[in-house]
C-alpha cells in the first residue's frame, strides 16, 4: 500500500510505496537524539518526494544514513547502507504519515537502551543492542 506524508513545514511532501503495516520503535542513543524520543517508523519499499530540495542526508553509522528536512528539522527516514541482506531497507517516520490507520506496533529495537522514564503498553518482540549489533557484524558493517 502507498501512503502520503510530509514534514512539519511541508517542504518534504512524499509518497511512500509498499508500506509495511508494522510500526517499530528504536531506543538507541542515536534515535533518541535524532527524534527527541524513540524513533517510530514503518518499513517502505521506496520513497518519492514531490521536491527533494529540502532533503538532507547524514551517514549516522557504519551501516546507515538518516534523512531529514533542512528547513524544519523533521526526521524523515532511516536507511541501511551496508552491503548485504538489509542494504536499502528504509524506514519512514510514522509521525509524518497522513493516514496512520491499519498499522500495528510490532517491535522495539535496542530495548536494553530504553530510558526508564517511559514504557509502551502491550507485548511485542524486543531486540537488544547485542542482537542488533550481531546482525550488522554478520553483514560486515
């Protein structure tokens, strides 16, 4: 399914194609700094921007990059850049989607890095830092 969305100021209007119906949260230190709290995203097949002139991209680790709006600072996407199984995997910010219906909260990454001051209700798979790092170490990242 395709979904539309935009950043806070509207400079980055997009269509996300092949949007998964699962939302994941990440509690790693980079996501907390980048998103101001846990990053919540949905995996997509690809993204088309109406105009990408306000798109900034930064390599945030040895295996990934992050996209953001250079005008308002909104977090837009996280993309795996490491060669291998997950190369190109892209997660779009859940918050910028216009229609959030039909999505379910499915997974939490870096659960052992989650600050004590918040917790999500409900049960879902939770992945530790060591488990995440082993995935990317196996990829040679």
